[in-house]
C-alpha cells in the first residue's frame, strides 16, 4: 500500500500516529490531547507551528516529537513569558529552564523558545506563513479574542487555529464564549475532554482526513471523540506512572544521600571521640 493510501476499513482518525506516546511528561492540563496532536501533525504535515502559551512545554514537545518521528522539517515556535498568570498561577525561572533544557537536548533543530508578550512576537511571522496556531495563553474572553484576531492572519489558507480550554467555565475563563462565536459547522471540531480543545479551519477547508474531521456527522463525531478520550487516557496514565517514577527516584536518591552522610559522620574522628559520652548518656537515660 502506498504511504498516501489508507485502509478504508480503518477509521480515518485511527492512524499509527494516533497511538504514539509522548517522550516527555511535564505536568500539564494538555496531556490527554497528545494523540490528536500526533495525528494532526501526520495529517497536515505542517512546516510552521506557533504556540501562544507553552508553560512546561507538554504540547510543544508533543508536536515536536511527532514531527521528529515522521522526519518532517517542522519548526515549532513556543511563545510565553514563562512567568505565569492568575489562572494557571505564577512560577519561577525553573520552569523556563526545564523547557529550554529539553528543547536543546531533544529538539534543537525544530523548537524555538521566544520569551515575551505575544503581541511583541507577531512581527516574527509573515501573513499566511503559519500552518498551525495553538492558542493557550491568558484565558479571559478579551485576551483570547485579541490573540486570535492578531494571529489568525498569520495562518495560511487551509491552515488551523487551535484553542485549549474551550470547555472550561470557571470564573475568569472566557475561551468557551469566543469558541461559541467562531466555531462554524463544517469548518470546526470540538473536543470536550482535557478542558476542551477546539480546531478551526482558516480559509478553505483542507482536503483529506482533516476535511473529513470537519464534515463528520454527529454519530461519527461522537466516535472520534470517544476514541481520542480513550487514547488520551492512556497518555494520562503513562504520565502518572512517569510522575510516580520520578518521585521514587528523587526519594531514593535523597535516602542514599542521607545514609551516606550518616555513614560519613559515624566514621569521623569526632564521632569516635564522643563514643564514651554517648554510652554514658544512654545509661543515664535508662
């Protein structure tokens, strides 16, 4: 079978890439969308992805890993202040340092980190030059709308804008409101899991599997959502195992360090000299 052909008996959204697991698992609200990210990269074959809001880098690394495994020359531009906000919380330099270290170690040819405000970075991208814009910055209605209106012109005809947190209705979140306004039938698709992920076609609706996604009838759309929930849960479970494993390694290393310090102390000259005093102390205690 030619690489561009598809087995008609297999649903178009269940390609081998849909089952890929990420390589990195930093804590993220985006974890369960990794299978769709890999499928989207495989389907659209993007040259340029711009991400507005990266935090610990999970979504950025998911895109980058899929492109790397597919052998694509995709460039991912991750834009963030790496300071946090009132919704996700504020944090220190260590978060940026972690993302920068992973990007340098595994994706130095594909990932570029740009630290600052989104509006200051818009000039870096010509109109119609970007395949995918992923919006996951500040989550108020006005903020999300401003990001969308500023960056949608950077997306090429047939490209994609993605919105995270479209199913989040907590106080201060307004992405759902913006999504309700712009999600036209036949050119958009909505996932409700993982705080919600909206996919919107810019200009013409792409041909092939992505076009089928946008045109899916209600029954097919529910099957797609159910399958990506199932696949996303596998990733979430793996992320939990990775977290527990990392905690175990840190605790084991700390315990070894404590034992080493105790052994060094007991072998020290002062410990030997004070041995009689400790013996007397035990006798008095009794």
